[in-house]
């Protein structure tokens, strides 16, 4: 019985988002890895040191600042963020991860975000919702920003 209780305390949940961007992968990648672009579509004070071993910092709800280590960095293909513990959040036994993957297509780029490791505990419910909805909205802004940029470049 004791093992069951421990296992229940270790459950996690995640989210998955996908957007299809009518722009080439290099343009999407630039928006994902540029502090200037991140401050437009992600969070006003977002910062990134875009490289393997680099860091990412942004606010989830414009209040809670999260910092992450970049452990996977494949230019124009993938960037994975592993979040560091945050004093403003409840304790977590799991690592919270956001994994962005780009897939070039004939008509543009598919951007997938897989979030995982969010504790399935009641105190994490509002945080989970903020993360899931926050990234959903941010990715919609990313799509708009990149497609506007692509149209502007095509007119030049």
C-alpha cells in the first residue's frame, strides 16, 4: 500500500500544441531563439541564450518568472527547455520540460510544443492551466509574427 501512495505522488501531466506556420524554418527558428522576437510573442521580459547549455527566462503569467536550461539545441529543428526550481511555485519531484520541434514542409513549418512533467497534484492545477493556455496563446502570436515577417520579406 505504501508504494501505491508514493506512485500517486509522482504522477505528472503535460500538454501538446501544434501550429502550421506559412514560413520557412529559418524564420520560425529565428523567432524562437531571438530575445527581441521572444519579447514580442512570448513574454515582454523574455531572454534567451540560444545554444546547447544556454538559458531561457520568461514570465508565465506576467508575474511568475521561470528559468530553464537548454539541454537540446538543434538549429532550425529543436530546442528543449528544462525548467529550474522556482520559489514562487509549489515543490515538484519531476522536471518540467518544454520541447519545441520544427518540421519543414512544402508550405512552411510545423511547430510542435510538447510540455511534460507538471505534477498532477491539486496545488499545481492553476499553474498547469496557465502553462497550457499561456503557451497555446503564445504560439498563436508566434504564428502571426512570423507570417507577417515572411509576407514583408516577400514584398521586398
